[in-house]
């Protein structure tokens, strides 16, 4: 198994021969190589926006409205079930508090999110997005339909992070797209 295919710092291939010379500990982070720069920080996985009771009332009215349109116009019970299931999932997800994740950036290896490594070779560029008082980095993937990787970071680590990423990837000017703006306005 290649290192870029693993989702932890170091993982052994269980089918590989088991001799003592190739054993690597999973409890220790990788050792720094000569000239390698690293930065680590803790941040929430997403920005949690509190919702007022008015938000929940309006959400309930929209769900009831969609179900009513289905009952009177579409007459398709599957759409009503889908709307209700999506509404429940959205409420459950929106009430879940974000986790605090440890992030690490290595100038030679890539970006660690928790224990998962994202190699620089999988991305064509990066950009910084200012979202109110929050800053995030967006890594743009090379593959057309792959999702980008977005990571929030504290302002005091920003210069180090941009320096390390700038050594390996070109920087693009990015801003929130229309869907992200609508999601923020709806406080989702």
C-alpha cells in the first residue's frame, strides 16, 4: 500500500511481510526531515450558527408548504416523505455541535486533518476565503469532480500556513460562491 493511499500518519499493509525492519509505530507522528516546515492548529470543522425560534418556525412553515403542494398538486406521497426525511436530517445535523479537529501542515507531505493526510499532488491550487471573522483555506483538487478541501484556521497561524502552501501550490483569489452565500444567509 502506498503512503498516499493511507488515511493515517503511518499504516502498515496487513498483507506485507512482517519483519522487524519495516515496522512503523502508529502512535508517533512522522519525524521531520531536513528542511521540512510544519505548523499545527486546532479549529472547528465548520462554523456553527445558532438558530432562533423564529428560524425553526419559518422552517416548519416551509416544510408544511412543500408537503401541501405535494398533496394538492403533485399527488406523489414519495415527495412528501422525502421532504419530511430531509427536514428531520437537517434539524438533527444543524443541532449537532462542531468537533474541534487537530490540523497539521507539512511542507513535504501535505495537510493532515485529524489523522488523514491530503497530499499536495492531489491539488492544483489553494485560496483563502474570508467568511466574516473566520478565515479558511480552500484546496482546489486536480480531479474535476472531486470536492475541495476547506479548513478553518486561526489568524495567528495564517502567515505560516500560506507560506507553506505557497511553496507547493499556486494561490488563487477565491470568494464564497452563490450557494455558500445562500447557505450562510439561511444559517444552515
